[in-house]
């Protein structure tokens, strides 16, 4: 019974951590033979299963190697593998990652311009419970490729939820994706050709600009106002360029935080009809809104609109589960391209998301997250304005779009870096890369006394 009581994840971590330290510090030499599983279990007072898990973990990290019929040995390149295994992971989910490379993990103190929420704000408890639930199910979930459309149960659930929000959508019109990023890539790959112009928000999401350029297309900006895209400019630019696709955020737009109004949404759809535009509605921040936001897909009925959603901003980005909804012929095209490029998405992670959404606690988590964002946003705007920062009016969600007082861009960036503060300059959000004098701030990280002290010093 004593061994059974110590067979816990903490015990596995403790034993593997001790061996890892001895290997990386040279106390165990490359090629040195390790105790057998049974010997390790007996000397450490754990079960053979726990001892085997310790060795499996270190094999996966490249620190030890298993030799059939002989046992376990310290890997010859263990110290090199260990250095790579424990190097800080660089998040590549936002285009300011190139700026982040100038920092190391010790010098980066305030990640004020990043594009994601802190881990403690996300639904980690829900993920943990869902992992336990899914682990009890048959192993068939992990032993097959899924449908190119994605897990049927999750699509059925999403179809019901979207219909409740006024987006009339059948399960067959939904395609699950590896995050919203893959959904955008599928839309771009299906609906554009190299050399074409594609219309985007200006300012807008930098990763969309990178995807379009990688495809060989030319992103052309449509001015973004506090009420959404400038519909008159959209018509003028669409007529001039002959573009067939417009990609836009509707709710809590990145980077301005603005949300499209009903009047602007109607105007955008009228332009789309007159000019033969397909509108890709990237609505990944919709769940952050306490009130049902205006949706182009609701007004359009998914005729000209392709709707994209994701769970990265509310549950966990590492699950990489997003979705798109379109009219049936388009969803079939998109699923075919997904099948050609990646076979399928991960049914295992889709089962985890379905378990989270149907467990009954997700709504309470969203309520807490919305309150937390709203409170942080109010504090950040109040404090920024006290230091002479010009904050764009209205908006909500994660981002604040602001002009800083005084110094030029290079001076601000250099001073911020010297204080361990990473900022997101406005030019990375503009298709033509012009310096607008704006900066994007993430309220979840910007509510920090070190940033406020930096802003106070800009006037000196």
C-alpha cells in the first residue's frame, strides 16, 4: 500500500527531476547504465509502473535511451538535448515575435503588446477536468484519423450554439480547424490567386498580412473606424482593385478593440453584394463580449460571408481548435483543401473542447473572464490618460489602440527595451507599413506599475 500511495504525478516529476539534474550537471556520465526499472522502483519506494514512467519521460526528452534487452543508459548527447529541451519557447502566434527575439526571458519584464491572455486567465481547470474525462474513454479516439470536417459531436454542438446567436447553420456547413489560423489559411488558399488584391482592415491583424503575402497576393487596407470598416472606402477600393475577398474582424477588433455597428454591418454587406465580394468574418473575440455582438454572418445567412471562430482566446491556445462556417458548397471546398494539406484535425483535442463546452462550467468561466477584462481595460485607460496617452474612443476586449506622448518611435522603443518592456508599434498592423504613431496594448499585461512608470517618464 505504501508504494501505491506514492504513485502520483508529483512523484514521477520528483524522481525524473532528480535524474534530470544529475544528467545535466554531469553527475551521470554519457553512456552510463542506469538501474533497472525494478531496482529503481525498490530503492525509491514506488511501483514498477511509476519507475517505468520516469524512464519514459526522460527518453522522450532525449536525456536517456532504451536499449532492447539491455536496459536504460544516459544518452551520449544528453547535455545538448537537455539544453534544447529546456530553452524558453518562443510564441510565434503574433507578428511582434521578431521584436520579442531581442529580449531574453530575464530581460522581458512587461509583455505589454502581446496578443494573448495570461495562462491564469484561461480555463485551465476546465481543461484539466476534460483531460481526465476524455482519458477514461476508449483509446479509439487517439488511434485513427478524423473526418476532414472535424468531430461530428463538436460540430453538432457548435451548430446549435451558432443558431442561438442568429447564425443559422447546419452541422454540414461547419469545418473544424487547427485554430483560427488554419481557417484563415484555408479561406485564402481557396478564394485567392497569386497576384490578386485582397482587402483587409487597416489597421488589422499582422498574421493575415503575412499569410496573404506568402500566398503571393497583395493586401490592400480598408480604413477601420470606431464603428467598423469604412463602407464608402470599401466600395471605392473594391471597385479600383477588383478584389474578390475582404477579411475583417467584427467584434473587439485586433488591434483597435472596435466592434462593428449594425448600420455599418448592413452597409458592408450591401457593398459586398454590389461588388461581388466574399467577406471572411474573423470573429474570434466574439465570446469576450457580454452582449451578443452584431455579426455579418447573422445578417447575411452565410451566403457571401464565411464565419470564423476559435477557442484559443477563452479556453486555451494550445488546444488549437477553431472552426469556420460557410454555405454548403464552400464548406465542401474548404474541407477538401484541409484534407489535402493536413488530412484532418485532431479528434482528440476536439473531444477535449467538446467535453469543456458541455460540462456546464464554461459559461461561468466566460462571465469571470469578461468581468476581468472589463475591469482591467477601465484601469488601463484611466491610468494611461493620466499620463497623456491618447486612447482611441470606444471599443472593448483585450486591446487598446493608443498614441504615446512626446518621443519618436525609435526613442520610445529603445527606452522601453532598456526597461524590459515590449511594445507593439502601429506600423506592423498597417498593410503599407506606415508609422501612424499608434501602439497596441494588451490590457491583461499593460495593467502593470512598471509600464505606468515608463509612460510617466515619456514626458521628461
